[in-house]
């Protein structure tokens, strides 16, 4: 089966429910964690919650990467009916990975800044 470009005017657009990016969930969770909306009583709870938050965010990024891999494989084997779905999956995975890299970079910079502070 070969994927060919078709005229979009020839067939009506199908209405689909908008999909929420996994990075939006991660960004909202990080914003909630730092806004004080969820304030555990002990520092150990804070560390555990933050570690869990990061673990969940990385799990979502990994899932987006895996979905993109499956979509590309389907396009390569000819099983995909619509190529734009594969492109959208690739873009979601790319955005999630970029966000992860930015958060990591800023966390490292913050750690370095804190370690330079004099007590």
C-alpha cells in the first residue's frame, strides 16, 4: 500500500477531538508543585513528591517518543492511512523532549547557583 497526496477539497474534513499534549500535563503539574497548591508538611515528602512528579513527566515523554516510533513504523510499512497523524506524533514527541531538555538545563543551572551561595 502506498501513501499518496490527495486533494483535501475532494473529501470533507473529519472532526476529531483535540488531543492534549503530554507536555501540557507535565507543565501544569510542575506549576502546581511550585505554586504551593500542594504543600506537604515535611521536606522528605517534598522530595518524594518532586521525584514522583519528575518520574511521571519522564514517563509521559517516553510514551510520546514510543508513539512517534510506532507512527513512523506504520508509515514506513504502509499500514498508516493518514500520514499527518505520524507527523503530529513526531512533533508532540519533539516538543516534549525539548521541554524536558530545557527543564533539565534550568534545574542544573539553579543547582549551580544555589551551590555558589554563601551561607
